[in-house]
C-alpha cells in the first residue's frame, strides 16, 4: 500500500485492458450463494492448484525464493520501458532540414553507426537545422541519447526536443522544472543519455541543435528509448457522445478512478457527465482552455446554479496535443491530476458516496427524450484510453457491447483538423511579411487568429497609397487598437475587443471596402474608420514587427501565436514561408504555438492572484495580508509583544504567529499596559 496525494491507495497492477486501475476497482465479483464456498458454484467443483500441493513439494524457504523471483520477473516484464526504438527503423523514417552532402544524410544518424560520413550534419547555411525521427506509430518514450558525428569535430552540446503525433504540429518538451534545453555532447564518441522527467507518448521526435562545438560543426547520431503501448481512440465531432448504461437503475460508489487522454482545438466542451436524483453529480468540462471538475455528493442544489463551484486544472489545453487526466476519489477526498499537476480537494455535499442514475455520458450531456440535443457544448476532439473504474469504455463501444449507446457520429480513429500555427518569440525582432493579392481597385482584407499573454504589442502594419498614410493594428492595454496615420501627423483610431491577452485564441477580421476600414473581433459587431477618399495597399503586410529597412518600431512587437492567416480571402501557407517560397520572416517558430503558462503551477502564495506576460509572472497580494514577489512575507507582527516594542498602544491588531506558515492572520486585542 502507498500514499498518493493525500489518498491511501492500493498498489497498481497492469494487465490487458485494465492498465493503471487500482486493485480495489476490479470487475464486480460473482454473486455468491449463502453457505456455499467460492470454489463450489454453479454445480461445479473448482480445484485450485497449489505450489505446496501433493504433486509439487517445495521447502518453505525455496518456495519463498521462487515466489520472489517470479514476482520480480513479472514486475520487470510489465514496467520495463527502456528498449531502443530507432536502431531498426528504415531509412525513410529519418528526415532533416538539410544535409551537407549525400554521406551526411539523416538516415546515417543512428547511435554508434559509422555509415556514410558517420552521422548527420546540415548545410552550413541552414539557419534552422533539425533532425527528425518517425517511430512508425505512437510509442511511450522514456529517454533520448545523442552522439556526435563519428571520428570528427562535429557534435551538438545542447538541443531542444520537439514532439508530434502527426509530424505537422509540434510541441516542445520541457522537464518538470521547466528546463527546455537538453544536455548534449562534449566529443564525437561518448553517448549522453537524457532520461525524461515524465514519459511522453509520441510518434515523431525532432532534435533541434542550439549549441555545438565552436571548433567544428553540427554532427548528430541519436537513439530513442521506450516501449509500445495499447491505444483505444474515439473521435467526437462536437455533436456526438458515448453513453455507458448501468445494468441497474443507479450505481453508488465510495471509490472512483477515471482516467483518459484527450486532444482538441476547441476551448469548450463536456468530456464526462453523470448525475443522480438526490443531487449527486460529476462533470468534467473544458472551459476557456482549462479543465473544470464539478463533483457533488448528496446535495440538492441546482446542477448549474450560481453556487455550483468547480476545481480547475491545466491550461492551454486546446493546443491540439494530447493531455492526460486522472481522477481518484475516496469518500469525499479527491485527487485531480492533469499533465502531472495534481490538486487535492474535498467534495461538496453531505454524503460519502457518488450516486449516479442510469448512465454516464462521455463527450456531452444529452437531453433526456430528445436524441441529438445536448444541454451544454459538446467535446470536439479525440479521447484515448478512457477508463471508468477499470472499464475500458472505448473498447466496449468499438466492440458494440450493449451497455454502450452511441449518440451521433463517434469513430475510432483520430482525424482532427491540423491547424498549423507559428510563434513570434521576440518583442524586438520577430516579424512575418506577406504580399497582398488585392485588386487594383484598392479593396483588401486580412483575417487571422492569435493568442498571447502580453497586454501590448504591434500585431499588423501596412503602408498605404497615397503616402504617407499608414495602417497599424496593435494590442494596447489588453484592447485592440486600429490607427490610421495620415498626412501632417493626423490619426484616426477605433478600438475593439477586450482582454484579448487572456491566452485564448481570438479571431480577427480587417476589411477595407467602400471608403471604410472595419475591424471585428470574435464575430462581434465591427468598429469602423470612414475614409474621405480611396486608399490602396502599398507593398506587403507586416505581421508582428517589421524589417528595420521598412519601418521604425516604436512599440513592442507582438509576442504570441498566429494561425489561419487569410489575405484577400486567400489562405497563406506557412510551409511555403518556412521554405523561403513566400514572403519573409525573422525570429519565428513554425508548426507550433510555443506558449508557456507561467502561472501553472501557481507560485503565488496565500491565495494571491497570478498574472503573466510572455516572459514573466507577477502576484497580486492585495487582501491577502502578505507581501513580496510571491506574497510570502506577512505584513503583520507575530505577537502583541512585537507591536509593543514598536511603540504601539493598546488596541485591536492583526497578528500572524507563524509568519508565512499555513495559519492566517488573526485579529486580537493587545493590552500594552
């Protein structure tokens, strides 16, 4: 037995279809006839084999040793996940940004191999070099290792590791402590292995060199360690759900374990819901890119009333990457874990058991009696390895078992759309330049989506004809501000949106037509600038900052992510931009939205509110009774004696006996006489 997150749990086992399920959540035992021993049921006699039976005699010490050896072997076979995954891959599994020559190709980059030039090296003109490995299917990865190019002065001393399950959209691996760089090599032959602080499940890995031998060049051979795993996947289209129906009218549990993985490009949607007539309910819901868990035991308050409180976890969960969820409940104690971050809390309500009537729904909350109608927005995305108290929901659905009812179109492969983003990483030098396709008449339009933490930054600019007119769109104090600069310093401004730096995706539309420039955000009514005479676009659109030769940057450039860029109703290919075939760019990261939530975990203490920008976070200590960068230091004295020594007279004072400890400040009367 072991303690995890404040809950005392039984040891875990791993067996077919029930991985990660506590031993106390096994299948429902068979009904026993009173007075009949378990080995005598259904008119049959069941004989149990024994290592100590008459046909197998072992001395007790030898038996104990044999059991220990068998147990150790079984544990090793189940929990060993460090096999090499790259060494047997075909040449087609390796890709690169470039190669110095034929002998330096990516497929020569296997650990300890001497084929070709003894490893991979990019062209010296490659400004964004990378080496990519396709494992062929999703695997569980526990470690990576690198070498330099054989018998050379070429090696990589530090690198980034990017992960993807499609090869199109990437996510940067970060250690538990937030460190992004992985340590590389100091020579060409020694193998340096980096064990991942948390295992990842991925198909594609991309090694991005950051530093290399200054006396040589980039040289790389790699290996990836891990194992295969069983995957059960379901795809929900935003109008569908799976209903797990109980054999009896209701089910009452004092212990629950629910686990799943999901990915989505939507910030809203119900993943799980169940309720009972006594007021019990459980709902797991994506809301504003976070996970909200509503859990109540034996309480008649309204399910969606104003007093309904949620426990929130995770952030930026609409990033089209897989996220893991694990819920453990014992009586009123609950552990909610999202991507290795765990919250412990006690449920609301008076009872200790969760009573759910008829069914649990996954993917939405269907309205009784109205098929295809749902109470709240459905989940739109993929779920994998969905287990409820040891029951593999997706496996049952795939095998069309009678206890699973499918509503709408649920399929069993993940075919979600791939929305490719790029990241503007620098407030001084990041920019993207794209040409206009506007007709000679002068009308033009731009549409795109963006997300950021920064309250200020230049999003878009363009030179207009007749000169010296200029159009600028920026985030100013969390609002969108559109400015038309005219001759003689004249300017016209309109604003739109509010709190667009909340880390969520926002849709923006800018249209110039019929002597009017219109700005609309997230489908809201547009804000307009009226023109006295027609204008035409002069040159290209500048997203983020701009090249030094084209403009002078007077405000910080946009830091964040953009996707789905349309110019004059034509989609813009970021892949062509990356290949140098369209527009130009500087300081961009392609095929990823590399945003980080610096308030997760929240380092602000004593309930202080955390806020952030792209590169830092701050704590609002107001009303907490504490001060400092993380609200750690109490603003009150620790005793009446301390107030007395400072010259205070008798009266009511707040004292904080344990300083920054868990006890809050208390108001007392101090008698100074």
